C-alpha cells in the first residue's frame, strides 16, 4: 500500500515584494515574474499572505519593500482562491526617490 503525499504537489514557490503591512501577521504581496508558465500568469498579481510559523516564532521582521519567498497553495484556477505563506525573507528592495 502506498500513500501519496498530495500536499507537496499542490505547492508552488514564487518570489514577491511586500507592498503593504496589514497587521495580524498578514501582508499584501505582489508576485514577480519568472520563466515558468504559472509565473507569467501570476506576475503582478496581489495576494494577501501570512507568515509561516517558524518566522513568527523567531520574530523575523518583514517591512514594506522586502523581497520574500512564498509558498502558494493552489487548489483552484481562480486567483482569489490562491493562498500564500511567506517562508523566507530574501532582501530589501531599495526604491529610488525622484529628485
């Protein structure tokens, strides 16, 4: 008897940029484009994501402008059904101010 682990097959890892801090460990994240078919489909979309349990335990600070790695849970083709969890903070994106 074999047991299929379906949780790994429904997860997609993407990168995004924090656009807004919403409180209660939730953030509005804009997804970045990559070379995969789903990456081109999801590029520029905004998702509301929460932080993972380990990041919450270690009190890792995430601020607006940070690049983060997300684990997306896709159970439907509708963009509103996609749930995201921030699993890693990559670095801070520095935005230049107009002179």
